[in-house]
């Protein structure tokens, strides 16, 4: 049945994960939520999508939220599941096009963080922060970091960016740690 699984969006998954902000996808190891992707092969929700007419996002199903979402956001994998249901609800509320535009902006910020602030050890942390934090907060942090880290060595820039993200997340009661 998974061979009949059809999707067109490789950035925002059927179940609400932001694939475009996942380190596994960024490293080129996963194409996103598609029939032959590593995630889709083990996904318990992909066959459900096929059964319900190949909905692109679970919120499009008249049975959503169903029992498959009980506890779905309690554990993390390569990407945080903390906002999974929240992100699906946001996409449903504001419309998928507007939601995906926000995710494009988040991916731009993530790419900036990875190219200008990653000392080789912060990629997963940056993916997590961008996934969980609001766009306005991320833009603000990036602007401040750009101004205070001019001409600093990369290791210092990376440390300052991490501290700034942790401090901003703490104010919003967001924990920037993957749960295993």
C-alpha cells in the first residue's frame, strides 16, 4: 500500500513534521515525506493517507485528529516532534501556502545559521531552534548576532549564537533539547 503513497511537498510532512528543517534531509540523506523515503517506509500514517484518498496533510482528513496522534509528540527522532500537532493546526488555520512560506523563511534562517554560525557541532541544535522558535524571534536574534559578532572567530560566533537562542527560547518556555 505504501507504493501508492503520493505527496508533492517534501518540506512539511503528512503528519506535521518540518522535514525541511531536519538535519537528515539537510545532509542529503532523506528526500522528505515521499513514497520511497526512509521515513515513509516505516511511517504508520502513510498507509492511512492512501486509505483516505492520499491527503497531503493529516488535517485534511475528516477523521483528524485520530488515535494515531495520541502521544505522537512525546518523543523526538532526528527532528523535534514537540510542535507536530501545533504546526498542523497552524497550517490548517492560516492555510498551507502561507505556512509553507513561513517555513521557507525558516529554512533561509537555518541556512544562514549553518553557513555563518556553525562551528561543525551545532547543526542539530540550530535545526531544533529554528523548528521550535517563532519566525520573528529568529529574525531578531539573527540581526542582533550579526551586529555583535562581526569579525569574531567562528567558534566564538557559534557560542554566542547558541547562547542567544537558548536565552530567547527560555523566555518563551521552549526547551532546546531533543527528547529520546
